C-alpha cells in the first residue's frame, strides 16, 4: 500500500519551498505527490536527497506567477519511475505532466 498525495502548492518558487515539500512527503512516508500551481518556470528535473521533482510550467512567469504543475517522487517512487524508463510526458503544456511508474502488486506482478 502506498500513499499518493495531491496539493495546491500556492507557489513553490524557491528551492527552500521545494525542500519543505520534500520534507512533508518524507514525514508522511508518501510515495509521491502531484503538485499544482507551482508558479515555477520551464521544464525541470531536480534531485534532492533521493527525491525527484519533475516540473512543467510556462517559460516566463508574470507577477506572483501562475500555472505550473509537478510530480514529487520519493526514493521508492524514483526507483519505480526509472524501472519504467524514466520518461516524463511534459509536452502538452504548462498544466499537464505525467510519468509511468512500474510497481509490483501484492502477488509480485509488475503493474
């Protein structure tokens, strides 16, 4: 059993804010989190302490920012992402991102 979270980030513009999100996922023993309204820029893949943040956002932000989505993967989810080929689908726009994760069910079957 894994926990997958979704969170309106209300601006995840700084590296310290990203570190806080990682710590929150770690405290909850979460597998992954879908983040929206990150207000970051461009396409990103950031690794920190075994966690990976994958982001898609507009190339430029105006004012406080808007849009932007991301997926935060725990170390276990990073392994599942890499087992599935580590592909990031971020070519649709600044509000869409997807990854494939290869995991095993309780019977040992890969899903």
